[in-house]
């Protein structure tokens, strides 16, 4: 009986140890269990820029609807004020770890990427280069009511096109890349389309307050 009790205690100790290991977390771990909540009607559109673009925004019901607005680095819609205290995105130390000043880096494809977390299946925030390709290699057509922009490849117009809704001159879509300047300020890359069919590509500071809509991309292969 004593032997059986000792064996039982040993088994319990192993299970308890495994439980602690399973529940432990690492703030630097970018792994995530993507929910894969792919919306109905989602399509991957190839406009000839090296990646596939989603045909709608995160939480949108169609290519013509805006979807939800997200604070950069957060994966749920923000409720309440945008302060550093209630920010649920990456910490300052995470954003600046092992990086050189004026070097661009990214949260695309990490646990702080809302597309990666919500949709999974390879979807992620676009990088700076992917956003610039959208600007430099495409032409745009504004809808008659100025509610959306049609985007086509400038050099291969026979490819599929993107439809991106617009709201106001301040409307923006979030990118995954960012950089730190010499004053230790974090700047984010974003882009958008105004009601005058103007493409703008800009960088915003105040990462824990900056918000926008999300149009994900995924690699072709």
C-alpha cells in the first residue's frame, strides 16, 4: 500500500508540474492561437503586387462597409479612453527591444496583429513596402457618391480590383510597421484614401492612441 501511495504522489507531482508549465506565459512570445473567424464573403484578391489583399476590412459585412476601428497593436475594439494605462497592445520595451534607432520593424504576424489573431489563416497587417506598392503601382477611381475607391494595377488593369470604403480626409488604414526616431518616439505607418481620391501615406505618433481600420493581406504561397 505504501508503494502505491508513493506512486500516486509521484504521478500527481508530474501532473501538477505539467499544469504549471501549460499555464506559464512569456511576454516576449509572439505565438498565438488564431481564432480563424473568417467572415462570410471574404476573398483573397490578387492585384499583382506580390501579396493577396482581403476584399473587405476587419469586421466589415461587405467590401463597401468600414468594419471596426482598432487602436494600433490591440486585437479587440477599444472601449473607453485611449490612455497608456488601459492600452492592451505591445509595451514600450517590447517595441524597442534589440532594435537600433531609426530602424523600421513590425508587429505584422504577431500576437499584436488584429488580422493575425482574428482571421488567422495567414492574414496579417500590411508592411510599409506592401502599402507603398499599393500607392506606386495602382490607379484609383472614386465612386460617384465618393463612398469608396476602386483600385486597379496600373500596369495590368485586367487583374482583379480592390474596393476600399472612404469616410473623411482623416480616414486611415493601419499598417504593421513602425520605427523609433532619435527622440525615442514611436511612429506608425498608415494610409488611406480621401473623398477627393487622394492617396495619403503617413506616419503617426502616440502608438497607444492611434486608431484606424484594417485591410489585411496574406502571402501568395
